[in-house]
């Protein structure tokens, strides 16, 4: 039992950690409460239409390549990863349309046509974003900032010596506004904190690392759909000896004398020397861990990230005006975030994200149709929200906004599935229905997310979007890697 590790949750981080632990020789068992692995990164088929239900864009694919390389597998033998161009098509309230590209020449041409005065500004902005990436990646993405021995490594000390260059004292919006004169471009680069569920008008400008990740390192799509990654990781986990149990919710994390002893599944006790919890940290402390009221209250005081309302529409017709990734911006971005974060109410003029994977994989829809994944940002769950009314209102708003673009689909929706914040709460155990765990709307929350190694209970580790280094596909995978490394360092006896 001394090398038995239990994984709670089969999302990206849980699978990434399980693979590394099994490869290191741990007896590794993974328990997932749902019927399928992947967490929010899942898929759904409705009639002739196939949908990804979670992440739709892959960045930093080298993080995943490194995971498979560690077990002697070339990722290119398993998955076909394609670059996406345009990265996103932006539709603005004033009628303007802009295609963003990770290809430098294409982006320059598009900028010259769209905002000629800001071509040089974009180059300067990317230099600034890359500087933040170069300074922070090793310390804040690829390592644990909560472990003193790791912080004191030479490569991480460089970050501490240049702490002012991290731009943590301005907000994202303040920094972006200093570079661009075109208000539409400001809105484009203000949107990147939403990748981890945060408010660009509050989140520290350090999060301007995200545009560099997308434009400097590229945006990608996995042929066949993003869920093919979960299938590849599941096969890899089984091949290295991970035992996977689906439809098996964990009801309790047991510990005594300050150290984990195992888990409870219904009334059955499963012993373990260490536990890697891929569940949301806040939810875990509220539902799985007893007698830790002080820390539980501290976690509950942290601001959750935004949630979302998802419409999966199988539509009749082909719509050439849309790209694979599309953003329909609200007219007043600041007011939208004020409503979501300050008033905790649905936005009256939401920004709409619309993804169409059948643009790359025609088999995801009938020959005369498309599969639309539509996401609008929502506040986390609070009392008094009437989701039946909210869904109906948002559906009408989305259809009306599309009609302004000359896209009429009200009578052409052939299949529909809706996911609300209540689904993110009950199906994926997101804290108060949040999608990305804890928001990064302050310097403390942005840099000091809950650690991967628990300080109160020995042998308990966390991985996933609610913990270090944060949400998103590569960061979740990296979180599993960091947690697994800490387990190997501390529990391999």
C-alpha cells in the first residue's frame, strides 16, 4: 500500500497525473463520477451532429507532446494537430469584422486593412507579451511556485529579480489601452483573461501572457474533435497500468493524524498512501474533507470564475460568413463584466462565442448543415437566478444578434442541447457552477492559486483548473505533471 495512489477525477489533469504516476511505478487507480472521462472536455452526438462540449482551441501542444514522450509515444502517431487560420473572426457592434491570425504576415496585412495606425502597436504589444511569457513561464507555468526549493532554482530566481516587468500592478485593460488606439482592437485583447474566467478590468496585466501564447506559439485544432485527446490519454493511461473506474463517485477523503489514509466510495473504504484530487479544490474541501473549517472558509471567500451558458445547435444550411472560431462582441464590454462580476446577473448584451468544427471536419454535420457550439459568459450561481427564463432570454438575444449579421437560423435549428451553470455544478462539480475554478481578478488570486501539495493533510495533492497553474488545456495538463512530480518526490517510499 505504500505506493498506492488514488486519483479522484478523470479530467485532463487527473489523466496527466495518473499517466506519470503509473509510469513511475505507483499502483494507480482513477475514480471518475461520470460515465466518461474528460470532465468538461467531452463530446456529444445529437442525431447527425457531433459536438465538442468544452475547449475548442488547443495552445502549447508541446505540453501534451512532452507527456506522451515521457511514456515513449509520439503524439503525431496518435493525433493530427492542425494550425487554425484565422485564429478567430471578430464581429464588432459597429459592424466591423476582423480576422486574427497567428501567421505574422497575414496578421500584418489584416491589421493594415483594419487598423493601419496600430500595426506597429501590435508588434510592440507582442514584444511586451513575450517578455512576460519569458519571465513567467518557468516559474508560474512549468514549476510549482509554492515549493521553496523550486522557487529558489536559478531559472526561477530570474523571475523574482525582474518582478516589476511582470506588470502586476496595472489591469489587463489598462495595459492594452496603452498600446492600441483602435477601440475594437482593445476589445480583442481585453478578452484574453476570459480564458481563465476573469475580468479584464480587474485582472492583473500579467495575464497578457495569454495573447503571446496564442499569437506567438499558435492556435491549433485536433482533427476529429478535441475529445480525441481524451481518448488518446485514456489509452495511454491504461497502457501504463492505470486502473480506471467510471460511474464511481468518491464520497469522502479519509485522513488521520494529519495524513491521508484513503477514500470512501459509498460505504467502501479504499486505502491509499497518497491522493491526487482532480476535483475543484473548493468543492473538495466542502464535500469530501471533514474538520477543516478554517481553510474551508478561506476557500469559500475566494471569488469564483465566470460560468457560462452553452447552446449546442445543429443547424440546417452552410454559413460562409462564419469561420471555425467566431466572437460577436457586445457594445459595452466593461458594462458586460460589471453585470457578470459585480451585479452577479446575466449580461443584457452578451459577447457570444461561436465555434463550428464542421468547418474543419465536415463529417460533424450533415452535408447541408453545421454544428454550432455557442457560449455566453454568465455569473456563477447565486440565489434567485431563474435559469429557465435566462435561457429563453439568451436564446432570443443570440438569434437577434445573428440576424444583424444576415444569419437567420431561428427556423433552421434541427437539434439543440443546453448547458447552464447548474450543469457545471452538478455534472462537473464546478464551485458554484464556475467553469475555471477561482478568478484571477486580483494579484493574489492570479499568482497564488491553491497549491498542488496540500499543507494541512500530508499525502493529499491537487491538480486541475482550480489550482496552480490555472485553467485551460495546457495548464490543466501541466498541473497534473507538477502534482505527479511532487508525489514522486515526497511519497516514493
